[in-house]
C-alpha cells in the first residue's frame, strides 16, 4: 500500500516535469529570443572595429538569448493576472 502511494507521487512528479518542459519554449519566448540573438549578431557583423574571437561571438549570442528568455519568463510571471482578464490570453 505504501509503495503504491510512492508510485503515484512519482508519476505525478514525472507528468508535471514533462508538462513544464513542454511549456518552457512558450513561457521563455524562445522564438523571440532566437530572433533577438540573431539581430545582435547581425549588429555585431556590421559594426566597425576589431573582430572578436569565435568563442566571444558564441558567448555574446548565448548571453543575449538567455537575457531575452529571462525577460520573457519575467514578463509571463508579472502579467499573469492581466493575462487571465484579457480575451486574447484567457485560458
């Protein structure tokens, strides 16, 4: 009886984790983040000055991408009450 309770709790945790993974791209606005990272790289490509090392360009793109994802997640959290009231974002 006790092991059945543990199995159901484990399956609930697994389902919740998988649900979180499926929602992550939407919450973090990953498509927008990729676009912003590419825009930063395009801006770097056309800017005058010395060239960066490849690893620095990768770090730049990753930092911009992570910043954008963090902003997207923060926005989702802050506006959760407004999204419930808006017709377009209501669930």
